[in-house]
């Protein structure tokens, strides 16, 4: 009975699809033009580890190709950028 349970668990584990394992993408930053310490921090960070930023087409494209394998933005990217004026406009 114990062996049958072990075999059943092994078969179940082999049938499960966990999907591709991906590295965590950087988040979006509302800062378009970086200045001061934030600019120095960004310049010392490799381009694939920098946050996505609105209107930074080259860097955002490099990050999308690195993390997703495609340079084309998804609808969620367009929504994320479109929400910045609403989310951060009151500051």
C-alpha cells in the first residue's frame, strides 16, 4: 500500500505543469527623467535590472527581450504606462 501511494504521488507530480520558470522582471518607475542619486543608481545598474520607465523605448525593449523573449509590449504594459498620470498625478 505504501509503494502504491508513492508511485501515485510520483505519477501525479510528473503530470503537473508548473509552467516555465522566469526571473522576476523589474517593476515600473514613474520617474521619466532621473536626476541626482537616483540617476547615479540607475547608471550603475545593468540595463536588464533597471526598472521599466515611460518613454524609455530602448531600455524597456532590451528588458522585454531579456525577460520575455519578445520586444513587442503586451497590453498590460500599455495599461501600466497609461495609469501613471492617474496614479501619480496628485503628488
